[in-house]
């Protein structure tokens, strides 16, 4: 099998009317510049050649290359590299009124994460995503969903957007797709993909046979071992256990997430300290915010491992009760 087989498999999981645009071996593969070119060509095809603006959400993370960093809605990450491209408008996640104001005649795309993995595992509301789809449809912009962290079963569906009654025009994948090898993919509705012609863009290492073979093996294992359903069940077990273990603990404000992408929001800025103490006990978690500890275990995590992780975290968090 080759890259075309891979493209067909990915497109079939994304839904009807989608096509693979390309494969990139950049670890954070999808330069927003490529997507802007994608959307501008589509905009030209729609009779709107002057569009250039992209609306993104504060708290988002889209990469560390020059343009994806500019798209990332975390201003403190911009400062060391300023000035950055100025195509982006930043709004608060789930602020429908701000989104309405931001999407205008100059907007080529709205770029969102359904779950902000680096922003504290914050979920877009169904109402917000529905509004984004509506405004894009009304104003001729494309809706892009970044599934680099959430795609391929992490949330208990093949893609996080499938938890909602909203479909994007373009979605992006990487990370899990190659099981550690550098590969990514961009999937688009056919009418959007058709606007990008052969030769409009390229990438030096795109579609390499070894990463594509790895990606095919990943998809085969996800299907044969039913890991999407496993992620849903394991995520429910982990979330429920964390809620039960921390109920009544004033140091914990909230446990939230989707599937096996979960955050514990704290009542103070102790996340880095807790991450270090957990590592000493053999548990790997990370601090995505000063007050948020993120859990993103592998989809093959066992019930026993989940229970052990909860015991470790419950013990650590109980020591912070008096600091809340």
C-alpha cells in the first residue's frame, strides 16, 4: 500500500465528501501559510480574491513555526519572535458575539481546536462551533479544525469534531498518525481541495514511504484493536475516578476533558510542582497551565494503570487541601 491508500483511509474516517490534500513530514506539519494559500485559492474561486484574515481563539496552540506560532492564541509565546505575521484576529473561545464581529468580508478562514490541548483542555461548546459553521457559510470563509492533538481516537471518536453536529471544511492531523515518525495530513472537502492545484505548493519530505507505511500500520492497529472505543471507555473510567477521588477537595476546582484528554484544574498555581512529584512516583503528566495538570495517556492504557494513576494523583492532591 502507498500514500494514496493512506489518504483514502483517512478521508473515509473523516466523512463523505472529503479528500486528502497532502502529507507532510514536518512534526507540526501544517503550516498555516499552506492553509491560507489553500483558502485564498478557494476564496478566489468564490470570487473573493482579497481575503487574507484568519480568526483564531485565545488559548489555542497551532505550532511553533513562524506562521503557526502567530496563529497560536498565546501572546506570551509570540514575544520572543515578534514581529509575526499579522493576518490573525484573536477572540475568546466560546464567545459567539466576538466571533460574529470578527468574521467579516476579509476573513478567509476560522481556525479552531475543538479541545484546546495546550490551553488547559478547554472544550468548545456546541453552540460556539455551530455559530462558527454558520458564520463561515454565510460569509464565504472556510472552517478549519486543528486535530493534531485530538485526532485518531484520542477523544473517543476518530476526530473530536465528530462529537458535535458540525463538520469542518479542512481538518489537520499529525502526532499520533506516525506513532513517533514525522508525518501529518490535511483533509478537506472536495470543493475546497479542488481549489488547490498541483504545483501550487510543495514540501520536501511530503509523502515519504516510511512515514506513510508507519501511518498505515497505526490505522490498522487502531481499527483491529478497537482503540477508538477503548479511548472512550478508558476516558470515562479515568474522568469518573478522578472526580470521585477529588470530591470535597478544595484544591481541585474541576476535572474536565473528552476521552483520554483530561485536565485537573487547581485552586492555585501548583501544577508544575504536582507534575514533578508525580514523576517521582512513576506517573507522567504535564502542566499545560500554572493551575492545570493534563493527562493524555496512550489509547492502550489499562484499567489497572488508570487506577494506579488516580491513586497517585489523589494522594498528591490531598496534600494541597490546606493551601486552597
